[in-house]
C-alpha cells in the first residue's frame, strides 16, 4: 500500500527560510502542516502562498510543539522538517521510493543533514555527519525532550532505514544570528542543568570549552573546512563556556537567595 505522508514543520520568524523548505517539501508531501508560534515577521504570509494547513499556538517547547503538530496531521506517516531545512533532489527521490510500499515492520527513516553556515557548506567541524530520525509513524513514535535536543522515541522496536541524499540545513546567515542562537540555547541548557542539580567546577568552565575546540577543530577535522571551520569550532567552544558560565551565575544567585531567606528566618 502506498504511504500517505504528512510533512510537519514548526515555525517562528522563519521568513528567510520557510519558502525554500516548503518548495522542496511539496515534492514528497500529501499534505503540509505548519504549526507557528505567532511569528511577528512575514512567515504566515509566505505559508499562505503555499497549499499548507496553517495553525498557531503559543510556544510550549520543541518536543511539545512537534507532538502537537503531529496530532494535527491527517496521516499517520510523518516527515518532520525544521523550517531552515531543504530536501535535496536525491533525498526527495529516496523519500518518494520509501512511500511506494508501507513497511511490514515498524520502520523509521534517517536523513543526513549538510549544514550551511553563513553561505559556506560545513562538512566537518563536529557538525557533520549529522544524522536525524525524521520519517516515522506517529502511532508508535513521538518526540521527547524537556528543553532542547529533542529526539524521536519509540513505543515498539523499529528498523532504521538510511535515506540517500542530503537535507540542506541553513543554520545561520550571519555571525550575529549565531550569537543570538548560542545565547538562546545556552539559557535553555542552564535550566536543564539546574533541574538535575548538575555539578560545576573549573573543569566545566575551563577544560570542557578547550576540549570542545580540540575535538571539533582537530579530531573532527574542522581545519578541513578552512576559516569557516575555525569560526564554527571557536563558537562551539564558546557555546560550551557560556552554558557553564550562565549556570555558575544561576547557582550563585540561588545560593544568595537561600542565605537571604535563612537570615530572614
């Protein structure tokens, strides 16, 4: 039996990317579902120019948003895309072939993302290979993750199928955008660390950022990406430092509040 496929995308202020994503998605989709978190840019108008099912709700986290968007889909088979991703022609062909016959056992499709950073393709630097489960059946697969790094989890054993071709991932267009993203995600990671009372010492603030640069630039071959690779690897290290620096300030603030409450009592 031929698979009917819902392409599901969550958005917020993605006017720079969403048209490219939707244009490629129409080649494999039997419907496209967009769940928007009340974008303030031109995202909604761009989506209106495509034949998509457009919904809006306040932001409730990545996993929650993606699970809710999956519920809005008409079909059980889901291709989950980010608003800054574009299916290559080879990947489109792979997905179209997958759709021709429904698997006899629970199966998920794995895509390989190729990051584009400020106009440069990043093939190393700890960003590649970047393989993600994106094609699945919502009857037995769902998104899980409290803050960031959401992932697809299964209610049954599954067979993994690697889909040929790249999913082009347009990460950021400027260094300013990268800084904004690091600031946003590091704050989410701090809450995650605080929830599990993670330890913090000099190792986290000094050694881990340095180790991250060595890992991404030397071990993962970031030097092969030229100057863009050096920039990416430097930001990788800074992201690690900023996460723990924010966590240090968070812990310090919490300790001060506890002492103040204790003195007042």
